[in-house]
C-alpha cells in the first residue's frame, strides 16, 4: 500500500482565502478546536486516496476533469454540520460533475468503502471542534457576523488543486 496523504480540491482566490483565514485567527481556540487549514473546498478526501500514488491518480484526475473546467463556484451561507463543523456552503453544479467523474475513476473497492450512499456536500470549513465537542449557538452567530459580509461571493476555477500533506495539518498546495 502506498500510504500517501493527499487530496484533491479547490483553492480559493487569494484575497478571499486571506479574509477567511483572518476570521479563523480571530475565532479559533486551539485548545478546543482543530488548527484551521488554508481555506479550500475538498473534492476527494485523503483517506480514499491513500492507496493511490499521486504520480498515478493526479494526472488521470487532471485528464478527466480538465474538460469540465472552468467551473463557477458560489460561496453562499454559513452552516453547521454534525454540531461540530462550521462551514460556508458551496453551490456549483459543475463541481458536482467533477466530483462524480473523480469518484467514478477510483478503483471499485475504494468507491464501495468511501462513497456508496454518501452525499457530496461541497463546503469551506471555517472551524471544527476537537473530539466530541459541539459548537454553541453564540459561536456560530459570531462566525456569521464576521463571514456574512463576504457572502455571497462567486468565483471561477480554472484548475483543480492537489494538497500534499507534510505533517499533521500542514500541507503544500500544487496545481493538479
């Protein structure tokens, strides 16, 4: 088994990413929350890709998804997932098609283990708790107050991104 830790996603435009990162720095308490990653949209998570070398799958993913680009994306509103993830919802029919194409290209045993019956919920994570902690309403409202002036916002993606992990919560960003 290869055991690479990498994933495929969408990098946000620089100014938008910096604005969201600033909000994260203001709100995140690393004692109770995970250290935030650079704001992004994950398309294929690292766990399904651990068996696949990026040297093999990244070029295949690029070949399959390039015809589906450019892709329009709208960041729409603040949401709460499982009471422990605060996120910005993403609206993009094209992104769903990209996700579907990439999942279909994965080996069948990986599809069966990670994707059967699971809905793709495109989002940008703002904050995530550690362990089984939950966010209270006051925290979610403080996120809304700081993020909603940035929303809704639309941008166009011309290429997907490969995120390669170097250490825990630390990765490098490359074009796919």
